[in-house]
C-alpha cells in the first residue's frame, strides 16, 4: 500500500511539473502580445481584420473583435486597410504576398511575428504615419541623410 501511495504521489508531481513546464514553453513561444502592443501604439481605436488566418486569442489580446475577411481575392481586405489609419489587417506570408502589389504606398507591414506552431510569419498591415513616410519613404526603407 505504501509503495502505491508513493508511486501515485510521484506521478501527480511529475504530471504537474510536466504541464507547468509545457504551459511556460507555450507562453514563451506566443508573440501575439508584441504585435498587439505595436497595434495599440498606432491607434487608440483599432479596427482589426484578418485574412487567411484567425485565432480566437487575438480577441483577448487586442481587446476588440477581429473581422475575418473572405472571398473576392482579397480586395475586401485591401479596401478595409486602406480606408482608415485605425484599420489593421493580420495576414500570413502567403496572403501578404497576394496583396502586396495592390496595397497603396502608405500601407505596409508594421510588425511581423512567428505564426504560433507554424513555419510562417504573421504580419500586421496598416497605414504608416506621415512622419514615418517622410523618414522612411514609401518603400519603408530608411532614407540616407
């Protein structure tokens, strides 16, 4: 009986440590909070859309709804992010590549993070401020002085 109790107690401690370590690892690999800090530094009233991907945790981290954009070959997403400096779009590498040539010059990637547990990046796309365009130009590259 004593050996069963010791084995049971050891198993419970092992499982608790394993799940505790796993939760810490998952937390360390999620970087969506970094993207949301960037988003909130750009706007007090962000309106967020997504194309090609969607995670319910984005609602938690952003504190607002996230509107999925579907169909019409991404034109709805281009129109959405071009409409206002408070509109932002979260897209995957593939979706950004399909939209890039249709985005106006003042709309670009503001922040990129690894897509959690996938071999790709997530991009926060939005309008750059006039000051940033003056500093970096329309292509996003820092100008030589």
